[in-house]
């Protein structure tokens, strides 16, 4: 479920960023490029999560 939420926000924020950048530069907005960035960001976050679990970082107890 958390990856679906991550995908939603990554696509939303990347589309917003690409829209603003294309408006400032005066070029045509490319929704496919922006959506591709969102999917790439989601894959990157998922890989970081898997790496985090493999390294055992999530199992570290907080200091008191």
C-alpha cells in the first residue's frame, strides 16, 4: 500500500514540477516525461527500502 501512495505522490509532484519548469522555459508540457520521472522516483524509493531492510538499519533500536 505504501508503494501505491508513493507512486501517486511521485507522479503528482513530478508532473507539477515539470509543468512549472516547462511554463518558465516556454516549452510544451510533456506529461509522459513527467509520469516517467514519477515512476522512476517510485522505483528508486522502493530499491532504497529494500536496501534498508537488507542492511538491517530498520532493526536498530532508538537510543534512550
